[in-house]
């Protein structure tokens, strides 16, 4: 998930966040970030499902508007 970030980098990031926000705000910030990620994933899945649904409908009825029919 973190790619090439090692344990030392994570500790450094945590220390900087602790200094910037203080120990009381860290859990609050984590919860907010978690909610934002969850909402982003939900929206992404909805968009993906909508696109897949449209593609399936197009496969089932490619000429529903009468365009492209021969004759």
C-alpha cells in the first residue's frame, strides 16, 4: 500500500504529524482521513458500476435508436 516507504519514513512522518497537530488531534485526523478514503472508494465503485451497466446495455441493444441499421 505504501510503496517504497519504509518503517523509518513512517516513524518520521508520525513524529512530524505529532509535532504539528499534537497528540489529541491525531486520532481525530485519522478518523477524518479514513472517512474521506471510504467515501472516495464508494464514489469510485458507483461510477465503475454505472459505466459497466451502460456498456452492458449497449452490448444488448446496440441499435436501439435506429442508427446504423441497414435497409
